[in-house]
């Protein structure tokens, strides 16, 4: 479980960074390329870390769509010219808060304090 904990901690850190970078709202995100780059990079590394979690770890949290997260990583990495910033904002608003809650629970489950 030690390796899983490292990845869970990293996922949590990337989600916290994204929340910090987007705290000024959608208009700032859509107009500031530095913020866009930082958010996209953190989304990419977050999704990459989820792929490194063990299958047994992921199986304990079936409420998370691990496959969709992996698919999203592939889009960010391989289709970066076709990324819709409006769609990324929707993901930030709709999908990341429940993911952060699940990751917080996972950290508690592995004894992270």
C-alpha cells in the first residue's frame, strides 16, 4: 500500500493546486494562458498518477470512474490542440470536487494525516 499512498498523496496535491489556480473564476481561467497551462499540466499528472494505483486500490473505490480518468489523460496528452477550455472548466467545476472528496477519503483510509 505504500506505493499507492504516494500516488494518492500526489493526486491530492495536484487537485489542491488546480483549486488554487482556478480560485479567481472562469473568466480568469479562460483568459490567462499561464493558469491554463498550469491546470492542464496538473490534470495530466493527476490522471497519470491514477493509472499507477494498484488494481486492488482502485477496486476499493468503484464509485470513481478510473477508466474515464485514464481516457482523459490520453486526450490531454495526445489531443492537446483540440482541448476545449470551456470543457476543462466544466470538468474543474463538476468532476474535481467529488474526486477530491474521494481522494481525501482514500488518504484517511491509508492512514495519511
